């Protein structure tokens, strides 16, 4: 089909900085273009330039930026004024933003917001708006084909906070499709979603593209997601396109070291590595890390099983109250964790993973069951009795920016646990300990006077790890600690966690919905569903030979690169 969009030498300039330069591609109706790269590579800014949303003082320039809808004269997008953009933005080009919870207005029902999008692009009567809402919600599979009126009314009156992440993403898709666009721009539409929900959203987008013959630009840092949907691929690095071509050419024969690094940094079930390769390894032409033999993995697991038990959990129950009803978020969980072991915990959002983590640390009340830490029953201990054990049990939170106080410098944040648990330690000695720990996680003393917002996502995660380690714990819970990181940064953090485990003899409970990451990190894996452990076994056994139908469903939902990985 003839190209719908022509882009030649696109540049986005800010005073003293050009974050996007030399981007060129063409896109036909029904075609899916994947743009991949790390945060800061210029992916999202490229998409914003295409729909006239680059914030001032940014300036968009190009040799050619032409919109050529079927049977209509071509339009130079650079010549459009702010007054003329609305007839293209939303109507000809729809966009799904990265964070649906931030894109939807929390004070208006989702139905009202969808109706607003419908009215913005077509002159519709109230009855036609309602009909259009139902049609779109059925198209994105939020409503069944023959939904009763009360179900429709109930769905339209609900607010954004009353929906799950996958449902919110479907609302965003419905709003983007309200103007019947020829082009859909999807900016990280599956980031931080469970693998099963991610698979549903990708399947839905694929079906919509085929049914509507709609061109799509899919932006992601996950090459497996792009491989599942895209026809053509652009790889962006530091604002430029370093490689482009068909999906098969990019994934089977990557030419640029950056592309090779992106492919190799993702944990693969095909091989267990001592450490993950990083982008720096490929950009600096370092040798690939060694592969661990299956016998060595089995021997390590056998050695760990001979170690003393650090954590023993028996018939644990944690309940929430919803009005007058009691809901068991953790229902009869039992397991043991040996010293030096990494036990992975996987499951979909809402299955009880984080609730279990907080219960193990006694951060929430327990309904019944027992928790023994290093031979001591801590189930019914008071806060004062738990104080001496707190330093030995620490938690790395999912969102490092949210877990670090924005008003405290890094020095204050890292010294605070030491003042609490070691009040007699001198400031000089404590500061020396903090500097040593910062260096161990890949930072230096220059970080001490700065604030959390002055660091990148990967650096903040390292700071969160340093804060958890500053009390010299034995047991560390990593709760989705790498789920929102770029693949290359994720590889660095995972390698760091493994190195720290060996150096400090740490025991991990590693929580994630990403089974590929859990398989790389863990010695054993527990699978959790609706508050219960449905399967537990060695990492290789769970990943390659799952027995429970729920585990099989999780494994099948993992996006796979059906091409050889770079070695």
C-alpha cells in the first residue's frame, strides 16, 4: 500500500541540545513500526514530534514530514498551526500514552472521558455518543457483545482508580480509537503489566490493526514485545537511528553493537549465565560472560539445601476486610528459605505477593500461622521486640523514587537507618561506611549531597539497594525491584544483586511478575495465585517443566523472540 506517513531527517531541537536527529522512515496503512531503545534515546520525543506535541521551547525540523491519507491531498505537518492541528491529532492520529493512570483524569468517570473524546471528533447526539461508547468498549473487550444496560451503566460510571492496569490501558485504547484514526502511536503500552495482561493487550492491538487496517507505531524498550507485533523496526540510541529494517533482519542479523546488546541483555531461558551481558560489554567489545552448566546449577541448589533454614513459614494467612466481608489475601502459605538461597515468587498483580512480603517483615497484621526467622518465632512479637531483628530483614521497594524521601539528601537517607539501629556509632565511622557502600553499588561520594530526583532510574534503584544494605541484613526482599527499568539497566541491577549476594552472604526473596528475570535470579521458584502457592520447585523445573495449569499459562504468556539470540 502507498505510504501514509513520510519522515525524512526529523530533528527535535532545544536550546543547546538536539535530543532527536536524522530520523527517517515511511509507514503504510496496516503496517506496524516498532521503535526500540533505552529511556532517553528519543523514542517518545519522536512520537510527540509526529503529532505536534513537543513542548516549547522545542522546535521540530525535517526535510520531509508529510501526511498522505488515502484519496486526499498530502499535508505538510510542519506547516500546521495550533488551530489546525486538532483536525489531525486524535482524528487522523491517535495516541496511547505510557501511563494510563496519569493520562486519565481521576475526578471524572471513565465513561465521561470517553464520551468527551467521541464528541471532540464527530458531531454526535447523546444517543449516538452512548452507542459509540458501547461499540468502542466492545471493540477493546471491556464489554461483552450483548451486555445488559445495567452492566454498561455501571462500567461507564466507574472512576480510573476502580480499574486494573490492563483495564485502564483498554480505556486508553478506546479513547485513542474514538476518532477512527489512520495511525495509532502506542508509547510503552505494556510497561509494568503482568505477562498475561501484556499478552492480552498485544493480541488486542494486533487484532485492531488488522481489522481497521490502521498503521501503528509501537514504542518500547522490550524487543520481545516489538517482535510480537512489529513488521519494521527502528533502533534508536542517543537520539539517532543506529539500525533499521524488517523484524527478521534486525533480530536474526543485528549489525550494530547496541542492537546486539539489547538482544543479549534480556534474560533468556535458553541459557543460564553467571552474569548478564550489558550494553557496555557490546559497545566496548568485551567477551561474552560464561554460561553455567546445568550440573553446576543443580550442585548449587543441592549445597543450599544443606544450609541452615533462615526463614520458615507455616500456614500463613493475611486477611483484609471489605465492608463486613473478610478477604484472604494470603491463604495458607507455607515454605522454607535456606541461608544464601534466592527464592523467586511470581504471580499476577493482586495474587498476594506484596502482601506476603509485608507480612513476612511484620509490617501488617497476621490472621493465623507462624513465621520463624533464624529459629525465632516472630509471629506475635511486639514492635519493641522486633526492633533488634529489623536491621537483619530489609526490603527493596518497587518504586525507588517513591521509597526515598524527596526532601532528604542521599547522605541523610543512608545515615538514618544507622542512627536508628546503631545509635552509639560515631558520625565519622557511619559516613565512611555509607561511602564504601555507595562505591560497592556503583556510585561515589559525589552522590551524598544530592536529592533523589537528581538521579536516573537505574541510579535510584542502586540507592534503594544501598539503603537496604546499610544495616548489614541477612534477609532481603526484592519487591518488583527491576520491573520498570530499561533492559540494559535491569541487567546491571540484576548482576549487582548477584554480586552483593556472594559478597555479603545475602538471602533473597525475589518478587516479580517477569518469569524470565525470576528464572535468571532464583535457585527455586514459588508460583502464587489468589493468595495460595500453587507450585514450588527448582527454577529450571518451574520454567521448563511447569505442572500446574496456572504456571503453564504464565510461561506461555511470556513474549518470546522466535529468532536466535545474540551470543
